[in-house]
C-alpha cells in the first residue's frame, strides 16, 4: 500500500472514530472535538501516543484556564482586548516558526473559551474537554495506524526560499486583523458567533501558508466548498437521522477530502484549501444538528452562518490586500519532492 493510501485511511478512520466518541459523550459542541482530531490526523509526523495524551490533557487544563479571562472581559474590556491581540500575535509567530498545530490550538483557547465563558462557565469547561479529547483521539488513531500499517521509507527533499526579515511580523499582523473583529462580535452574541471565531482562527492560520495573490481566492472558495460539503452531509443525514449514519457520512466525505489533500487525486487546489473546506463543513454541520434537536429552522440558520463565514473570508481577503499595499513583504515558498 502506498504511503498516500495509508494517510487517507488513517485520516478517514480517525475522523469516524472522533465523531463516534465526541457525539456519544454528548458534551457541548462535539464538532469542535472532531475538528481538533482532524488537525492532529493531518500532521505529517504524528506525536508518540504518550506525548499526545499528555498534550491533550495539558490542553484541557490550558483551555479551562481561559475561563479566568471572563472577569477581565466583563470589568476591563479594553486591556483584555489588547492582551488578547498580543497573545494572538505571539502565537502566530510561534506557528510561523514551525509549531503550527500548537499555535492553532492555543489561539482557539485564547479566543473561544473566554467567549463561551460569557454564556456559562460549564459550557466553557465542556468545550475545553471536548477539544482536548479530540487531540487525544487523533493521537491514538495515528499511533495505531503506524503500528498496523507502517509507512514505507521515503526520501524527502525540501527547498525553502527564506523569508524577508519583516515577513513573519506582517503575517502575524494579518492574523490579528482577521480574528479580532469577529472576536469582538462574538462578545455581543457569544452563542451565534462561537463557530465563526473558530472559522477565523483557521483562516488566520491558512493565510500564513499562501502567497497574497492566492489567499483571497482560497479563503472564499474553500468556504463555499465547505458549505457544499455540509449540504451533502445534512442531506444524507436527513435520510436516516442517526449516529451511525453521521459516522458513515463523515468517514466517506473525509475520505473524499483526504484523497485530494494528499494528492492521490490531483486538482488545482492546495491541501490547505481542502483542509479548510472540511473544517468549514464541520463548523456548519455541528450547529445544524443542534438547531434540529431544538426545533429551529436548520436551513435558515445555516444560510445565515454560511453568509457570515463568506463575509469573514471576504473581510480577511480585504485585510490582506490592504496590508500588501501598505507594506509589501516576503512570502514563504516551499517545494517538497517525495521519492518512494
């Protein structure tokens, strides 16, 4: 079996297992656990199982600590806003230094957990547990996949064009300008905007891996592709509303996405495009399931969320263009050659 096939099977099976565990436990926002598992499963070098579990437990504690920001948001909003912007800036620099997964997870802790704590402290704690659980699931699945299907030796040659000195700081500034406005909106209506905050965190991470000319098209098109995948998932789930059907659909569609991410099916889109599209689909599907159980109009609520995410993508594109006009800088370029 080719290494690409192994990676696809690992990602698809891991997504199904994550959905089974997260939705069976009935913790708040189980789709966030599925997203965390997806992020871990897509990593090229999986963590050792012991280290992965330790990281997941540590993340639970760290995320839960985000609840401590709630009193500051309530009584000292302006200093807390500045502190959040500074933390996002530093975390983005950490991601650009090669620790992108840890940066995304900590950015989620800084932004999502305090907003959830404005609704209810137990909700913030439940979300922290779900996200940490997703990381543990992804790590265990990665480990089992390596044991059962060990990869064949490969030769990897990487060529990098060095960044200009100010490029990392410019990319970190992009991330702040993309995330902070939506985060401020979430403070006014936390229940509606929490998924949007997660979406902007992923967009901020995606913009750092692309040239400016590519970013706008990929931000918008990946959001629309994610909406299309969410429609397929919801339509299939409507035929047989059950946990088993949800798991089968997530496994099947994640298989479709993963094949394009690892280039088993070549197309004109980048791996980051497909990863962001799948995260968008999960962000749309999770609230839709909750709306259905609450008796709300699923299609209307989903259309409003989708319109919001497209608006966020367009806003991110506008920020990137304005920053490039104001202060052009270097972009990371990387070429990878694999040989089996």
